[in-house]
């Protein structure tokens, strides 16, 4: 087998030629759902005339990529995904302030900007929840869960699917939520017990609920707005706000430090936090809560005021040290053995 070495400059040239990387345009990493990524790109190009090369990756994957490319970033802006990895990227100097006007944004979106020193801005909010396929559980004669603790019930053996927090921002939010609700020791004990009922851990945070919607699994954990979308498509999903309370995400947008198309990246940030851009979400059945106070909020969106949300500590759980420690412990105590 022959191995070829390629310089960074040659790699960039190759990516430019292939269209994966765009010069004089904009290179976006999107950690939202694919159809929302595609719609925002089309709308941005139509509004600005700036061409976009977009790749879709989960938040954990994106953080790893941005770290790996720190000395020679191949992307300009990162849109979507949970706020914790955006805060970690900001703390590590991987992103930079965009300087855009955030006066129309809701308080929780402004808070993300303040915590990150202006390096990330809130674009949407979404609460963590449990979904179950009513037909699957009824067929098996299993009562549905109402609380996080219910997921330890042995009757759910092989019926739960969750994501891996190493790659999924959704799953890291769940991990951090458990630690804040139950305390770290009890949280890992519970996650380990729930793990006995988990059939597999997915790379993507939205994948478990998609599987539940299709009837491949009985129960999933994820963000409620993604579950609402699946239920609106006709899936027999029922959505539960866990009785102990639940965490939530504030999705972020961040300009990569060293972005080769900085001005275009700033235009992207200005666009995606605008009321016009955020109001388009329902066209692709996006039901999270938009951050712009003037954006249209579809009636299907979960009402955050009616959910028992914890006082989620974004500063602590968005730190590199806390994330690395919790993920290492998850790998040691919860992650199934290879092939297990």
C-alpha cells in the first residue's frame, strides 16, 4: 500500500478545487438538522449573494475538528448545536467575537454571549425530554416512563436508545443535567443503571427519537422540539417532561478564530440571529424556541415556561475541564464494552 503526504497548503488547494472549501465565499459547519442547515444556506445565499459551502456535523465532532484545525482553520463559522461545546471553543480561543448587534435577542441568548466574551451567541433554546412510542410500549404491555428514575426499570431492558456524549451535544446536556439534578455520584450510578436498558448509543443526538418514531425502539432521550417534529409527521410519539426537572440547551453560533472569510462569517451571524431567518424554521418543521424576540414562534414549540427547567449552569458545564472529566468518567463507568 502506498501512502502519500500532503502539505496544508496543498490540502486547502485540493478542497477548493473539489468545492468542499470555498474561497471568497463562506465555509459553514452546521450542527442543526440537515433540512434546517440546507434551508438556512439557501436563504442566506438568496439574501446576500454570498455562496456557501456547508458540512453537517454533530457538536462533539465539530469541536474536535475545530481543535484539530486551530493552526489552519478550514471553516469560517459554526452554526447550531448545544451551547456547552461553543463555550469550550470560546474558552480555548478557537472562536472570536463577531461584534454583531444582539439587542433583539432574548435574555438566555445574550447570556451565552456574555459568558463566552462575545465569541458565541444564542440562536435557539430547547428542553431535554423523554419520548416513547405508544404503540410499541402498548404492544409489549409496558407502562410509559414519567421520570428520569423510571428509566432504570428492568421492564425497559433493550427498549431505550440514547446518544453518546462524546459526539453528541444532546447527550452531554443529559449527562450534565443528571449531575446537576442528582449530584455526581448518584448521577453516574443512575446512568450506569439506565445503561443496562440501553440497546445502543448513537453518534447523533436526534437519532434515538427517530428510531423511536419508526418503532425500532420504545423509548428515547433527546430534545423535545425534535420529538415534536416527529410527532407532527404522524409518529405515535408521546413526549414526557421528566418529573424531577430537566436541563435545556441554548444553541450557539460562533465565528472560528482565524476564519479566512471573516466578513462573510459576520454576515452569516447577523443573518441567523435575525427575526426573518429564524421565522423560517417551521418551513422544515423546526420547533425549537428562536432567540430573536421578534421571530415567529410556532404553536408546536414546547413552552419553556410550562416545563420544570433546572437552573442549568452553563459556565461550569461549558468548561473544557468539566467536560473532559465527565466524559472520561462516562467512558469508564457507563460506556459499554466494545461489541457490548
